[in-house]
C-alpha cells in the first residue's frame, strides 16, 4: 500500500556512524528471550537482521500506514524503535500492538531523548 504520508529511508542512513552506535546500544539493551516470531515496526533494515540473529527467529516488518492501518498476526516479540514519535495517532499503533502481541510477549519501544510532543501536557 502506497501512502502519501509514508517516507522512504535513504539506505545511506544505515551506514551513518550515529545510526550504527544507536543500533549497538539497542542490542546491548535487549534481553535474551525465547521467541518464535517477531515484528519490527517499520521498514526492514540491516538492524532487522541483527534482531533476527539476537532472538534466533524470523522478524516481519510493517508496510501499512501506522496511523490507521491494521496489524495482523501474533508475535512473541515486537520492536518499535524511534517510530512512535513520528505518528499523528500513536495510541492507534499501541492498541494495534496490544492486539497482536502474544500473552507473555515482549514489546521493546524507544523514542529519542526528550519527551515527544504527543506526551506534552499544558
């Protein structure tokens, strides 16, 4: 599904030193967990392959508009790194994740340092 709101990631971005450092720190954060199938929210990247190796299972990726699309399947582990702060409707994504995360499953979610605008209060 093509959406006018969906951005394409420049592959050169993956090789930037700050991205590599962030991926290394994220891998150090992740705990060992027995999983059969994972979902990495967002496009497939070289980091998705690192997640597959870390959890020793296949990972799917999303290809929907995360502000309104429906997530399908059932997953042992879901990752959403540096994604939610870009959405107009982050609650929709969290609800969708809740619907597809197996009981006892793990969600790993991160945002940049600082409070995203959708969490600001007056």
